[in-house]
């Protein structure tokens, strides 16, 4: 059997690290940082606890790495709205659909725990403080202003409109993560009625 070369070994390490981070995201999203043990993450990832510690030497480090990734991906994701086709409202509908998908919900719950738990590592807390709701409002404001100019969006102050929009999505994801089979996520068109300009 031919031994693996450096590139193949690195690829295996990268894939294993990704596998661990996906498992950690699921466990942290469900249980928060206080309720999570490294052994639970190892079990979810299908690896030994010893191997897990070779990739992340502490629960705090793993949690902080995920918070950084969540921050980076959320900012890139929201900025990408400007590359989407269609009118401002079309773009907001596509963004809303993407935010409410299952993967985004896990990241949201991770961030929710990071903002509300007493046991969050200092580095993760600093990341949260650097990326407040204002970060996202600033990214979305030009699009909402354009939508108002085109007569698609309600004429309220754009910052207030975006704040309401993001708060609504946050609330919906908090409800949905509980896994209640009787809970049904509202359709995007229904959700966005409050930001759409009335035709009357």
C-alpha cells in the first residue's frame, strides 16, 4: 500500500477538522456552551475524544472558532445580496429564504448562546461586541433605501425597518430550533408584508 503524501494527509486533516466543526455546531446550537462536553462533540462527529483534542485543545477554543466562522459567513452572506438578480424586494426575499434555512438556524442559535451565556470565552465575547446588529443594518441600508426610492418598500426610517426585519427573523429562528413538529415557519411573502409599501 502506497503511503499518503503531504497533500493527501493535509486533505484528510482538513476534512476531519470540518467534520468536527459541523458536529460541534450542532451540539453547541442545541445545548449551549455550558451544557456541552467535548465527549458529546466527539460522539456527534464519530471520532474519539483524544482525536478531538488533537484538533482543538479546549471547548473554549472550538466555540470561539465557530463564532468567528459564523460572523465571517453571516457578513459575507448578507453582502452577497448585492450580487443577486432582481429588484431590491426580490433580493430581500432571496436573502430571507437563505437566512431561514436549517444551516443558518444552527449558526443563529450558536450566536444566541454566545450573546446570552455567562460562560462564553472572552475572545468570543469580543467578537460579538465587534459585530452588533448595527453591522448588519449598515450593510443592508443602501438596499432598503433603493427599495424605498423604487416604491417597493415602506417609507419608515430604513434603520428601523431593517432592525424590525432582523428581529423578526431572529425570533422565528429561536422558535423553530426547538423542533416542535406543530410549528410551521411562515412563508417569506407573508413575513415581508410589513416592509412592503402599501398600494393604497
